[in-house]
C-alpha cells in the first residue's frame, strides 16, 4: 500500500447541508490526495454519527470507526 491521506474533519453548517458542499469538499480532498500520490483516503467517525451515511454514499467503506476509500485505481483530475 502507498501513502495514505487522512481527513481529520469535514464539517458543513446545518443551514448549508444538502447543497452539495460536503460532496464538493470531499471530492477536493480526494483529488488533492491523488495528486500527491496517495493511494487511500481514510477518516475516523464515531459509530453513532449521522455522517456515516454520507461517507458510505461517497464511496468510503466502513471498517469499524474508520472509513477508507481506495484511490489507487482513480486518476487525478
């Protein structure tokens, strides 16, 4: 496995949710990670967090409290 990028926080204020802002921020993080040669993106999220559905929908796979996305088969844009 190559280098991995960690996402510490991705927060969108309640008033601005469901507008694609979180998805755009996550896509930016993935593009940046790929551009720096990372082969995976990961972040930790508590089991009871509402953001778990968002991350799963975005293609990150749950592994306990961690979510991981393989970036190695995607090209940097």
